[in-house]
């Protein structure tokens, strides 16, 4: 991890602080680490870790953020991209944007993710309707939705395209 207040420790993956850190510093470091765990080429093998990384990235936003985790045919990460910000109903009106990004990255599969600034990770009716619409649109281009993860500070909830049990565990809380 690269952060101006960290010095590599004696053992791999350990760090020493060279000066005092603030809570904001700690959150930035956690977000950097979460992004590195979702970096290109990494295979997604532990659903709880994926949820944890997504939660770290999105739980503290004061507004809704909709993002796309793009995967290849072996479910290795191609990329992670925040697509829209604002109220979900308004922000996600551009389904063309989601399709365009999936095509640009040649994604075989995606995990849709957005946060609930209220902290409650349970999906609402708008979330379910969005999942169905995006599932239909992405199926037309041969991209499958593996999951739709809603992030809150109380945990993450995953749903698949037809509201049955998620490919990932349904609920992951700290």
C-alpha cells in the first residue's frame, strides 16, 4: 500500500506509521487497500471479502453511489468503476451508461453495487426494479449479473437477478 505516512514494516504486509494519523487518514488507507483487493486480474474467491471491500469503499458516502465491478469469464476482476452519484432513481436513469462500460471492458459478468447512506443495506423496491431492468439490458449483450450488492454501514445485502439467493452469501455483517 502506498500512503505518505506509512513505512514498510519488517514482515510482508506490515506497516509502521511515521507520524500521527487522523480518522480520515485511516479511512483513506482502508479505501486504498480495498481498491487494491479489487484490482485487475484478482480472482474473486471469498464472497465475504468482496463484500467487505465493497463496504469499505462505499459505506461512508453521504450520497448514493452506483458502481460496477466488472469480471471476466473466470470471475477475475477487470475493473471497478463508480458510475453514478445522487439519488438512485435519478442517477441510474442512464442504463446505456452501464451497458457502454460493460462493453468497453468486455465484461463477461458484473456485480452491481450501490450504497444506502442511511446505513440500512436492505434493498428497496427501486433496487429490485433496477436489477430486473439492468438484467434484461445486460443479457442482450451477453453479460451476466452475478449479484447486486447494497452496502450500508450495518453490512451488505446481495441479491441476484431473480431475487433468489445470491451467488454470494445473502447477508454479510461485521
